[in-house]
């Protein structure tokens, strides 16, 4: 089971952005590879701290993590995806090297780290049925993305001498100030195009189609976003890393079942005869059909709760219920014989409403349903 991101950084869930950044900076310095050479445990803690910060420093990702936990990012088994893998060192230096300001990461390494340019992310929608959501599913989708052309070569950028950064010194009232910024020629990659094969664009890239397998956990909700690491567009340069594939869940509405969180609602219509005599009915559920019992004299508006027949929680906190709403169907037309029967029964004591304490009102049923 993956460790909680807040525990990794040693903060509580009410921590603001500044506290999150401060906690990460401390953890990164304590466990930095240059400070703990040969220590595999320190390196693992360094990676975990970067993983936690990557999520908690992003308001959107933090909100999804607070609501769904690690399951919010499952889908590709890659970094941030709940699959147990972490960012590699180059990814960490690329994305978080500037958190300490210029001049190296955390003061270690003896110089500025060359910035690894990351490709742009791609976004796709995946449609899921209630059955898919109930059981979890693996989807294979075709993705068109930019990749480096075969045979393309790059060379060191002459403007920044391959560092990816340019340094400027300015005189101010406070003295000489030195600032660093990504190189405007190579975009911070430290490399520029040397030669490209026919068919490649000006950056040495071509379009490629790849089939990507996406593991979607049970219990996801409409609009949830999953990340498949490294399956977005590639970026130019031999030192670059691919972007990510963002998978947006789109829930297909079921014809008969209506979802409400982990609970499922089903409208069951029965006749006067079935309501009076009772019996059993077979109804549809998310995983096949189930048979329910109707007691004699069941009333319209009765809600039958089938425990555990709903959807699983994406956080694995349990399973919802199937709520069957009983509706007694009143016939719109009657033949002569039927009319005569109901005329005789209209004032009969069995047909006159006598609601008791056990017959809950509509508002009581709604309150009970949500309790």
C-alpha cells in the first residue's frame, strides 16, 4: 500500500502551499543523492518526496488526491499513477530543480543542473459503462503523438554552451544581481537540431500512432482524470523526457440504472395484483440480474435496499447499495368487468387507505435513503 503523501512530507492536510514547499525542500536536502551517495534508502525517500510534492503543489491534483487518494491517479502504473513506480532522477531535477533558486539543486552537485525539457501532455476521453466502473477495466486506445524521428541528431547549443540556461548580471541599487533563465535559443534543452531525416519537422519530430493500455480502477466517477506517464508528446533533444497522457473518464448513462455516488437507483413498476399478492421479481443490477422478494400488500413508494449491490468506492472504502423504488402501476383504461370489480371494492375496508406508523411519508423515505 502506498504511503500517504502528507506523511511523506511530514505535514498535515491543512498545510498551505508555502508549508508544502518548505517541507519538500527540507526532505529533498536531507535525502539528496549527492549528500547520501550510495544510500539506496535515502534515494528512495528523495524520490517519494518529489512524488508527493508533484501532487500536493498542484491545486487540481491536490484536490483530487484529497478526495480519492492514490486511486485518483491510477491508470498507467507510472509516476503518480498508483503503480508503485517513481519519477527518475532526471525527471525530478527537471521539474523541481528551480525550487531552490539558481545555482544547483539544493546546493549540491557543484553547478547548475542542465534542464531536461519535457514534452507536452495529451488529453483523451474514455467512455465507460456502469459495468466497467463496477469491475474496473483495461482499455486499449490508439494515441497519435509526436516522437523524435529516427536518425535525428542534436548538438550542443552554442548560446548557453549546453547548460540550457543563460546568466545575466545587472547593476541595481542593492549591488550586482545575477539571474538565470532558460536559454531562448534551445528552450532550456541545452541542445539544438543538428540534422534531421526527410519527413521530420523543423524540430526533428514526426507523428506516430501507438496503442496504449490504460488500467482503470473500479469506482471512478465522471470527469475524473488519470495519468499515464510518458505517453504524451516527446520533446526535441537527446536529454528530453516525454509528456504524459491525461485520461478523462466519461460515464455512459445506463438505460435503467441511475448512479448516485456509490449507490445505484432502480425504478421497479408492478401491477395492482403483484402489489396485493406479493411474489418475486428479477431486476437488473450492475453485475447481472438479481431476484427480489415483494411482500403481500407492498405499497407504492417503498424503497428496497440491497446491501453491497452498488458500486465500489474508488478509495476502496466499501461498496454502495442498490436502491429499488417500488411503483404500483395504475391502469389507464379498464374494461367493463374490471370497472364493476373496482366499483364494488371502492368502499371495501381492504381498499380504503389506512396508513399506520410503519408506512413512512415521502419525506421520511427520502431522509432514510440518504442516512
